[in-house]
C-alpha cells in the first residue's frame, strides 16, 4: 500500500505546512484575544485583517498592502494544497470540473451584491463580506462534493446514484433557499421599505427544481461534478431572485444596464474568438491522443524537453492555438478583461473608487482608469503565455485546473460584482 505523503511534490508539502502554520497563528491570536491577553500577534491580526473586514461591512473599505499580499500568498498555497488533495481522491481533472465550479463565481458575486444592497439581516450580512464570502462559497462546494463522493463510493447502481444525486441537489438548494430567503425577508431594508419578494419566491422555487429541469444536459458530468454544479447554479438563481425583487422596487432612473452589456459582451466575444480559433488545433491533437500542455503518462518535463518525435513537433506547431481554446485559459483571460472594463466604466463614468491597493496605484499612475484595461489585457496575455509555455505532468492536471480557476476568480468575480452593483445603483 502506497503512502500518499510520499507521493507529494516538495512544493506541495511546503504549501500544506505553510497553511497549517498560518491557521495555527491566526487562531492562536484569536484565542489570546478571547483570554484578554494583550500581545503583538493579536494586535497584528486585528489591525490588518479583522478590523478591515468589519470596516468593509459598513464603509466598503477593507484592503491594505499587508492583507492583500497575505490573501494572494495564501490563495497560491491553497491552490497547490487542494490540487494534491483532489489528486489523491481521484477527482476528475478535465475541463468539466472547471465548468462544474463556474456557477460559484456567480454565486459569490450575486451574494455580495445582495449584501451590498443591504438585503441580508445583520446575522448573515458579515458572511458575505470578503474574505468570509470565499469560505462560505467553499463550504457549499465541499459539502456538495463530499456528499457526492461518499454516495459514489457506496452506490452499486448508476440509476440509483443518479436519482440520489438529483434528490440531494434539490435538498441542498432548498436548504439555501430557507437560509437566505429567511435572512432577506427579515432584513431592515426589506421590512422598512416593504420590498415585494414575489420574484424571489418564484425564481427560488424554480431553482429548487433545476436538477430535474436540466436532467439530460447534466449527464455530461460525473456524479460529483453534477451535484456541485447543480447546487451552485441553484444558489445563484436564488440570489438572482433577490436582486430581481430589488430591481423592481427601485426607481427606473436608478437602473443602468448598458455597462453590463459592455462589460460582459466584450470579454464573451474574446472568449468565443479564442475558442473558435483554437478548436481545430485541439481536435487535431485529440485525434492523435495528445493534449497541449499536459504530458502523457509518467513523462516529466525534462523528458519532454529532451524528446525528439513527430508527436512533439505536432504539439509545438499547434500549442498556441490549442491552449487558447481551453476553458481554463480563455475564461481566465476573459475574466481579466472583464475586471478591467468594469473598473474603467465604474470609475471614469460613475465616480466609483478603487479600494484595492495595487489597482488604485496603477490607476493613479495612468491618471485614468482606462489604463487599467490595458494592464488587465496585458495580464490576460501573460496568463495565456504562461499556459502556452508550461508543461504539466499527468499528476499535475489538478494544479493546472486550479491555477486557471484562481486566475478566473480573481479577475471575473470583482468585475462582475462591480458592474452589477453599478447596474442596480447600489
């Protein structure tokens, strides 16, 4: 029997240890605070992490150089550690896993916008402020994935497993419905302004039956992907229902939808072009049993670089186009453009302010937020170039997937949040 710990790459061991040490330090600081013991660790945690989160809930502040760098570093360590865990569990590492996780980008975005509109009660609102929203999103992903993983291991019948996945998907969406609708209906905003929640109830009920309504189209997924995707999509619809109710309540003069068309339309067109241009290359490689950027079998990058073969020549001739057609890449690149456009329109046309430290510095250097679009396009080009020159070993496919997902989230999520806030006048 193999020891999984011995199968870890060195960088995976380091990442896991760094995360463990970070959690120990963080909770040690909180415990010392609970004991009313003054110490530098607790002061540091409150000054740079907890106090900014509390401030963001009321004034939309929350970012400084220290916590921004920390969040970026921990995200990188988490990506590496999670990739190792998914590999040991045997989770599918194909692009379908990325697609299954994609609804959670919208889940987090719509949830934050509902909080921005002050539609959650005081008990739940703090959990929709960064970084709490990310932990909450992870909770639903892990819960759905764990349940499906256990069912898949125990089930001996595919049809029975399919019915169980469908039923549990609806139950988890129903649980979200009860939690979030209860909070929304009890919020001061809704009760004081008597916001009609009929649309929320209607769309929420439809969301509960999403697994049944999309039964045939969801069969492309594995059971784990199916449950994760359904729960994320259903939860997103619940928040869309809340935002729809809010939109019908406010004055039509407050609603501005042209930025949404620009901010989503242009990146969508870019993603479509990358996919269309690269698809023939992907198909040609696939017909020969090859994938650009992913090494076959147990081949290492050193082996690949030293290799001389017609297959390698074919990969290298089609690599640039094929990489661009991967959802891991074109969604991440489009997400960067989306964030740049949302920032530009929000700041230069609607007098929004940039709260992220480094983004604000970049905009200040250009003296216009339009320069941020250029920087984001450049970052998108760097993402494409990174995947173009990278050769991931077969065991590193989960890492490749999660790197793309992380790049997608840090670009697309804040951009979508900004543009939907702007559209609703929040």
